C-alpha cells in the first residue's frame, strides 16, 4: 500500500441496540464498498445512512482499513 493510499470500508446493517455496533445478523450486512480516501467514504456513508434515516435500527459505519493494515501509522500520527 502506498503512503497516499488511505483505504476505507463503508458497511452497515441492523443493530440490536442503536447505541451500539452490535449487528443483529452478519449475513445480511450491506457492504457499500471500499474507498481510496475518507472524503469519498464519507460521501458513500452519508448516502447509505440517508436511505435508512427513518429506521433507528440501521447503522452504517466507516472503517479506516489503512489503520488496521498498518497499525504503525497510528503511532506515527500520534507522535506528530
């Protein structure tokens, strides 16, 4: 992964409790997609969340995959 690649994943699904990320059925998760930067991931997240805005049990999230794939970057960012 290059230094400029900031891979993000957007997904969502029905949660057992809207205050948590305890997804009710992992088999029915909606994977919106992978995105090269936060800006495009956030745009996709907003669109997905807006589609389900009236359903309090649906939740979408953005996962910073680059942080999981290169945890040393988190420590380096903290040092800055």
